[in-house]
């Protein structure tokens, strides 16, 4: 895996209090997709997008931030 850590990959200042949260969320999301694909190799990009637009979006935007810690299961 080639990770671009050159200065040109940096887009500027980041808020330290939220950058760690963003990175953790991004990393966890990729791990969840990998787990879903292992469990269901026939899972398509369209099915994942449907989850993002539907159940995932509802979970992210419409539920209280102090509850519902685990996201809905990916199909």
C-alpha cells in the first residue's frame, strides 16, 4: 500500500480536537466495509450506496448524538 505523506498531500491546518475523531471515523468506516464484503462477497457498490443514502444517513443525521452509537448493519 502506498500512502502519500508528502507535504503536497496536506491541505492545511486542521483542528486537533476534531481531526482525530474524523480519522477514527474514516478508519472505522473502511474496516466496516471490509467486514461487510467478507460476510457477503456479492455485496455491490450500489447496495453500499443505498445504505449510505438510507439507513446510514438516518443514523448519522437524525438520531441523538448521545445514543445509537453502533451504526445500522450494512446489508
